[in-house]
């Protein structure tokens, strides 16, 4: 058995307990006419009561296919099929502008219609490989449909990411305990980097915000037990840091320069990222004038009307990494944009100090921002507060 | 997850010219392992912008003097020729101020000063730039020289002015220069000892995207023997159109290109196998690899045919991890305060075939407990053995997981960039994927990459 209470090594793993050894899930074989990642994506984005996880190849005793679980206790297979078709319809409608998806959408639904019995209820171990991903998708859906949905941040891969702003943290932490959260002290001293509009520091609050970032990753772990067999467990790997969010769209920066009476010609030499179909084109501002900006990009040169920039969303953003951009930002938008690095250095000083902060963070989010219990069909999972010891 | 073992750095000693030691900086007294190729060099040119202010120009002269005759305290750096047993002349040469925008101007100065460029090695003084900038003067200059078959060393003006770090950078910089000149500073003392008649080769396999065009990728295969002896690098363009993202076609095309690279490398390796048989251990980095590239690697390996010489191919995927370990019994204290840093080389088993290897923390030598980190969180690697990708001849004695993990730890020890640090956070097989890709991408236009012997035989990317 895995011991979580004694041992030499403390790891940032929170054990996930469960009240039944087996989980009933709805299983769907990989469809021929319908790409499985689309089905999974449709369920996770649009289904009200279910979440899904894809297993493209057989893994241990789990067969390949789409695994679906309900957040509302057990439901019928027919209900799952109906909800699946509805979500696929919504999913394909949302992507009608994308080439080929409408036709494929019709094919997907037709294939499901042809054999409604394709959804089957099967039993898998409550700590099986796919369960980690089902729990992650469930937690994401729970947060998305709660009043806290704005705290979710984008992260590539299997991690769930939360951004907690100063104001939100103040609602969670009682006055007498606020000293334990470094961001609150930081924001007291640098309020312009935490959303407060201060005279002379308008650029900081408009384009930057420092937040607490907590990431959660559900991890499936297998370990040999003393009888020579394998025990499977699920853990949540939790990490904590601080992040400066930047939103340096070129149009907004130009508007800001106008509002402060600064010549937009000062943008000359600043590097700009342009989102294109194949990735990102890197451009340099060659000439910025009243109504247009001339860019020299790696792929081509272009002149963009300011009016077009207004409607281009975040297609053109200043790349702050280059020296010229950096100098421009620090001179005309916000000085000391890297102050949050001191915060990071403070909590990541060494493992001992980090775990002290992490323990506080776990107490802060569990049961407050995210539920400590997640129900999938017939099983109640509970994320515990104590870190694993090995 | 459970504790498995700890690789002790004292059991992974380095072999120099006249002895072995745990620490790379002993090269100053024990000399390099092999200086045969580097000895053919006649001159090292320290190239600097003619527009630099007089103080910086004097600092360039100081750098030249230190490389030539050593630092004041000879224990820190006794001089290039003294360490590497070479006989090169070292002198400063200025280049046109436009060189910062046009690296070809820097090369022109280099070429006009050297009667035979193959016998000259350039140390180029440039302003410090962010390594994450594809379009920077750093990558453009390195590519410009490499296109002409010349490896180079960049030294930043910022480092010239940072007196404390400057002093300690002299030795590691010289090791990099020597390596790029074709020398072998040191290798590992023990290798994988499970076989008698079998040579083990360790391959770094990588696929990296063009940062500005995701349809353009570079694939590379680099080869070391089990002692960390550098063999060669093969790299090539992998351009695949992402027009139909749902199609398996581009995975097949990717797989074909990866297979072609692997086959070229293995064919080249055939001449280097001296034992009766050989075994390959592939390290590939998960850094820039999506499931598409991973499927392509798996398919490429399926196509790989084992010869009578090569009996097995093992595959390890290496990822940096966000798992943090707090060692409650850590022996490493700083200013009397407990740190929680774990011992370097500690291995945990996460699940079957998946391991966690600690690469920063503390280590114990015969004299004291030291650390390769003083502030910040320790880093570690997740190493996954991909058995489904492996190819094993049924008659072969299988390599244990612990030996496979040791191949990663060994190549973390092979650090030619920072001599104070006995273990890098990543093995040399996967550490330089970006440098290789970004410079190779610039050479694609020259269309001569495959013909460049220097590109394939020197560690120009460190």
C-alpha cells in the first residue's frame, strides 16, 4: 500500500480518495466516420451533464474507445446518446466556417443514429488510467459552470490552470490571515500592477496584471504492491506561481499613446507578432503614422490601416522580448514590468519554503474555489489536503 | 510512486587526458582526453565591433590576453594552450560596425585575417540577446560562420563587464571552444557494463518546429557512444503541409523523414561499431513533440530493420517535470537553514516504465555536501520507457531499466558548458534541440547542410 503519512520525501501530489472500487462508465467504440477527438471535444465543451476521455489505443486492461461519465450520478445509455448527438450538432454548428466540418458533422450524427446501441455501460477500476482525464474534464466543467468561471486560464495539455486576482483573493482570505499571501502584500505596494488605476501608472493597469497562478494536473500512478500485483491511484499534482498577464495588442497601445499625447512614431523599431494561419510572423514597425502602420515582416512587408487594426483583435501584438520593444514599453507604457519576479523568487526560494506556501494554497482553493468532492456516475472522489510522503 | 535508487556522482567519474575525477574543472590539471584535431588550429581570433567604446575595446584585449596567458590566478584559468596542450596564437580583430546587422561583415573580417580559415577559430564578441529570439544576431552570426564550414564561440559584451562572472566563465568558454575545434575535453569513466561483446550507442532524436512557420520542422539525430564520446550529427528538413489536420498522411510523411534520418545515421554508425554487436538507446525530448510527431517516431521505428550488428533499440522519452520534491532529511543547508533539496541522481518510480530523476539538488563528495542549486526549486526529469516502440532481437540479454536511466544521468554529467555544475538539468542528447533546429533552419537556404562535414562532425551547437 502507498503510505501518504510517513516517509522522507514530500511531493506536491494530493491523493484522490474514492468510495467504490469500480466505476461504471459509458463506453463508445472509436467511430469510423467521425474523428474521435471531435466527439470528445464536443462532449467536454457542450454537454450539460457528461464529460469524456479518449483512449486511442488499448492501455493495460482498458480497451480503446471513448469513455464518458456523468456528473449527475447514473443516467441511462439512451440519455447519453441523445446528449451526445445534441452536443455534436452544437459543436459542428460552432465550427461551420471551418472547412469540411459540416459534412463530417452530418456523417458523425448519421453514424451514431445508425446504431444507437453503440453506447454501452461498462465497469472499470475507479482508479483506471482514463479516470484521471475524466476527473480533470469534470473539474473544468464544474468550474466553467460556476460563478468562478473567470478564474480558468488557458494551458496547453492536461493541466487545469487557475488565475486568482488580488480582489478575488481578498474575498477568500480573512483580514487577519492576509499576511500569508505574498500577492496581497505585493499589491499593497504596487497596486498599479494589480488592476488599480493610479495617476502616472495608467499604462501598467491597462496592459498588465499580476495574478496568482495555480495549476492542477490529475495524474494516474501505478505501483507494485507487496503481493507482486499493481495498485493504481489518482493524484492531483498541484503547483503555484505568480504570473504577469500582458495584453499588448497593437491597436490598444496606439490608442493609449494617443490618450497620453505621445507621438506614435515612437513605435518605430518595436517588434510585433502577427498571428497567421501557419503560426506567427515576426514584424518590425518601420513607420507609424496617424492613420497607418508600416510593418516589415519576415514573410513580407505590409501597411496596415489603424482602422483595420481596431477590428483585428489580438492578431497584432507587441512582442515584449526584443530589446527595442522592451525599452519602448518601459519608457512609454509601464516601468518595472518585471516586479512580479521578486514574488516568484520569494515563494520558490527552496522546496521547504515552497511547500509551506503550497499547503496554504491548497487550503485556500479546496472546498472554496474548487470542490473537494467530484462525483462521476456511481463513485464519489475526494481530493485530500495532505501531500503525499514517500 | 516510490523511491527506487540514487545515482551517486562519485560513481560517474570523468576521464581526462591523465586521470579521472568527479569534477569537470580538473581539466586544468589533468588535461583534455584528446586534442588531435584541435592541435591543427593555428589561430584564435577574437572578433569585436570596431564601434565599441574604448573601455569595451580594452576589455576585449583583456579577454584575448587571458585566453592566451591565463588569468592572474592561474588556478582559475591557466590559459588555453596550457590546458589543452595546443599551440595557437590568439589575437583581437575588429569588424565593421554594420556587423551587428549583417553577420556576413563579421565573416569578411575573419576571412580577410586568416590565410586558411579552417585553421582559425573565431570568438565573436556580441551584445547579449535573449536566446528565445529566432531572428537574433546570435543565431544569425553562428549560422553565417557555419555556412562557411566554421564553428564559432560567442562571448557577450555584458559578460566582459560582469567582472565576477567573467572570471569564472573563462574555463567553461575555453572548453566549449576546444570542443568546437574538434577536441574531446573529457568523457565518462564507466559505461553501461551489462554486455561484454556489445557496444552501446546513445542517440539524441529531436524534431523542432520553425518558430514562425509550423509546417517547417527540423529533425536531428546525434550519436554518442556509451562513454559519451561524440560520434556525429545528422539533421534534415521535415516540411509537411498541415492542410488536412485530420489526415494520417502527414504523420506518414513525417515518419518517412524521421526513418530516413535514422537510417542514414545507422548506416553511418556501421563503420564505427568495433564490437561484434551494438545496442542503441534513443533519447527523445518531449519538449516540442505533439502526439503527431510521437506517432511518426513510433512508425519510423517500426520500419527500422535490425541488422546482424544492431541487436536492439531502446526508446526513452525525456520531459522536464513540474513535480517538486521536498527532502525532509536533506543534508544540504545554506547559512544554517534547512533547504529541502533532494540528492542529485535520486530516482523515483512513478509507474511501470515511468521514472522521475532528480537533476538539481545536493551531492556528497569526499570533502563536503555541496549543491548545484542555491535558490529556486530543484528540477527533475520524467523518463518514460516506450517499450511499444522498441525493437529487440529475441536472443539479446535485455538492458535493465536502471541501466537505461543511467544512460540519461551519464549524459547529464557530460556538460561542456558549465564546469562548476557536475550535473546538467537535461542530458546533452536533448538539451540543444532548439539551437540545432534554429541554426539548421537558417542553413536550409544554403542547401548544403548534408555536405558540410563540420556540421556533421563537430559539436557546433553547444
